[in-house]
C-alpha cells in the first residue's frame, strides 16, 4: 500500500487539513483569491534523519570540496576580499556542496525554491513590492533544522541564473550561519541597526560561491527585538534590496516559540518558510508558531527529517541511472 507524498504523511501526523487553507495553485484553479492567513505546505523534506542517505565526502569529487568544482590546473585563488566557504565542512554536515553533482538533497531544495520563487513573483505584484524578495526561514522550537534549511536554500537559490542571494544571520542569540560555513563572524546586522552611520552594504561578505553573499548577525545586544522593531530596520532592508535589483534576501531567524525577533521580522518580509520536524514538532507547536508569524500573509511549511525506507525511490536517484 502506498504511503502517499511526504506532505500527505505529515497531514496524518499533524492534522494539517484542520487549519490549513488550499494551496495557491488550487485557489488559482478555482479562480478564487487566497485568504490572508494562507499557509502553504511545501512537499519535500530535505534534512538528514536516521536511516537517511545524505551526501558523503567519498561521494563528492575532491575538486568540488577544494576549489568549488574547478579543475586543479584551472583554479586560481580568489581576491582577498572574497570569503572562502569550507566545502568539506558542508559535506560533513550533510549540506549541499556548491558545484557538486546533483543528488537527492539538491533535488529536494530545487522543488522548495521553485515554489518560493513563484510565490515571490505573486507577492511582488501586491503592496509588498520589493519586499517580495525577502524570505524568513524559521521554526517553532530549537533543533528542528531551520539553519540547515536556510543555508541549503541559499546555496540552491544561488545556482539560479537571474538572482543573487544574501543570507542574513538574524538568530542573534545563537548565530550559527558563519560558523557552519567555516567563516568568522564580523560586523553585521545588529551593528547596522544600532548605528545609523554604518552602511549596510559595507557589512555584506562576498563569498567564493557565485551569487552568494552573507550578512553576519553582528555584536550581540539585549535590545535585539527592539532594534528590529525600529524604523531603522525598514530602512536597512530597503537599502539592501535597492543596492541590487537581482538580490533575494534569506533570513535565518531564531525559533518563534523561543525568541521574539522572528515574529517582528515576519511583519517586514514577503514570505515565511517554517521548518517542521517530522519526528519532533507537535501539532500544537505548529499552530502556535504559525500564529506568532502571521504578520506575514505567506507562510509555507517544509517537513523536515523524514526517514526514507532503504530501496525505495527518491528524488535525485534518477541522475545516477545509466541509459
């Protein structure tokens, strides 16, 4: 007997149908406008789980780890102002490795980003305008994989031809984006919010992954939520968007049920991607997190940490077939 899609399996666990609205695609087919509190399930679940097969160092050619997919003889060191992302660390953590062969994880995030990009186009036609190019990645509680998903989403989006990605670490209490990429923290978002003389663009860290830049969290402050709620945040956000019309900003935020910054930032972004961990997140957690983040009208769910049965087909396996 078939188990159905991942989101159908999740629906049986969390009873999504009781409080989720129809997806935008279904609403368009019905020629009806989407409700303001629409929550869209995204089908795939990319993060590693017990029994799941994720990328390993042995499976990824060494040249992709050392030089981002370039041959040894063609590789030249990047300029000194370009940060070198540690690809070996990414592989060890089971994350996407830029330039590596397409696998299951890459296919999962291709599906996720496509839905987010389509929604961004729709949101951009409304009052949000340029803010449609902003995505908040969050979770209900710690340990549900939101940073894992934020980094992988940013790497996947950076592979697109027509966009450039700025990944912002907005988890001020426990920033982990820079460390996860093998980089040191530096002046970042909180510093910019607290000091109007700092140009936000001067704090953007360019990386050796084409079309991917980073903005660290900055120096920790006890007034992080208040800084986010200030008019300065809107000015900074608009400045970052205006600096590059191709730019999409992805925010890694603290868990909504553990800290308040996510709910404040949700008021300013175009859409929210809420990570739901299949083996940990309760239905009550999902409901409460959605309520806290409902300042954004577009909330999508990613079901995370689903175990796959050995021998069953999986996205990405097609690329390993011959003929």
